[in-house]
């Protein structure tokens, strides 16, 4: 069997038992160190730093309970498995209380039981280490975002720079998909925000958010949105495998977070997750208008969906919609500030005209810039945000 990356230390004064355990575990692919008593075992542990310790309880010079106590003090993350012929309940309880991962009683009629215990303890230790690393990353992200918030509060100029730095790179290509965005604030800081990022090796997530109001107070909420999505992504990874990460659940998480913060702000949002393996887009709507516009060379239409604004109602729930993405397409997400640029007299007329503007733009961000004259805009009553996702366009 091929070697694993794990090194085990067996500590037992019974040479026959020790050699038998070592031979079996080496055949199972582990690297094995040996020691004949607790004192020697502790020296080997400090010198070679094994990934797991297997020890007896009744040993000369240093007993197993004291050994567990000292190993745990030196390296709390290293699992210890007790294999003892002294089947006394008090010893078992004390060993587990001191931090032993398992307690097995000699003689072991089937050494596969020991191997299973070893692999289970190593997996648990690996998971705890991964969780610790995710926590450290999350804490670092929290510190950076808290610093960003402080900068926004202290200085509008620094705040704008911070907000722009939080935005993703544009344009951004990931395999066959391309993302591009533009945000035009009506004031110095924007209450509109977009983001896109890889969730795991096969999924990509994105969203567009429009915070109620304008200026610094709304810009603060965009920092909070970035924080909440970043934290949710790290927390979702803590178990080693990322769960569904459904857009409806993300919107629900943000809804609860905004309500608990009591900022008096709510957000309209569109969020989606693309599965690159299946070509499916799962998306959710949080009270956002206009709806995303799907453009193909043959047609242009709004996506379906509805939902309550995010951060306004405790009882709000959100629905996931699934769309098979065409081979050639673009999907345009826009904040409602774009409607102010349309000459049609009523909101209903503006919404009816918007897909035709996207069609005239060829479904691209550059085309939209030209159709709406974004380069020559003067003073505007509302922020404008555009996010365009495309493939083979």
C-alpha cells in the first residue's frame, strides 16, 4: 500500500505488542515511530512531531495518563489513542477527559479496528486544522473590512478609494464566461455595488445590489454586504466541502444581517451562481427592478422572478430559479438608476423599452455605454450600476 503523509508514534513497554501494531500500520501505509516507555516516547514526540500517538496506560517511568497530559500541553491538535489491557472504567474516563481521541482495549482481535480509529482521528484533526485556517482568514477579512469602514467614516476621499478597491476586476474572464461592470455614483460615494467570485472549482457567484438612499450612509452598507458575503463563503467552507451555496439562502442571510444591524437601510438585489459543469444558472431576486435582461442573437427578454427587498422584512423568503444558459448570450443586471436615462414618459414604458436598448447594444457593456451615453453624463438623481455576464458573445 502506498505511504500516506501521516507519521504515527507507538509507545508501549510490551515489545511484542508494539512490534505487531507497528508492522500492521506500516503495511497500511503509515510511517511508524516506536518508544518503549512514556519518557522515551515524550522525547521522540518532541523531536519528530508525529501526527498521532498510540500509547499504553501502564508503563514504567511515565504512565499513559501523564503522557497524554504532556502531549496535549505541547500540541493540543495532535490526537492520542489509548490501547490498554487495563480495562478500568476510571482510566478510560480520565484518558478521554484529558483529550484522548479513542480508548481501545487489549487484546485487539482485529487490528483493522485500530486502523479505522487512527484514520478517523487523523481526519478529525485535519478538519480542525482546516477550520482554524478558515477562521484566521475570516478574521483577517474582518479586520480589513473594519478598516475599510473606518476609512469611509473618516474621509470621503479615502472612502471612495476603498469602495473602488472592493469592486472586482473588470473585465474578468473565467474559462468561457466573461464579466464586466461599471458603477457611476450620483454623489461621491455609491450605494450601488457589484461583485463576482469563484465559489469552488466548478461554481462562480455574482450579484448586483442597490442600497436605499445615496451617499456615505448607503456606501457603508456596500461595505457590510462585502463583509457578509465574504464571511458566509468562509463559514460555508469550514466543514471541508462547500454546501449548495444557494442564492436564495445568501439573500436570506443578508436579510437577517441587515435587520439585526438596525441601520434603517434595505437593499434590492439580484444574485446568481453558475455551475460550469452543468451550464445551469441558479438565481434569486430580492425586490430588484429592473429584472436582469437575457440577450441572445435571436431574442432578448427579462428573466422571471420576484421577491421582497432585502433587510426590510423579518419574514422575507426568497426563491431560486434555474436557467440553462445558451451557448451564446449575455445577461445584463442594472440598478434602477438606468431608468432615469430613458426618455419614455412612464415607468411601465421605460421597462418595456429597456430590453430593446440592450438589443441595440448587442448585449455588451461597451454597447450599453454608447446606447446610454454613459461617457457624457452630467448630474444624475440616482446611482447607476451595470453588470454584464456573457459567453461567446
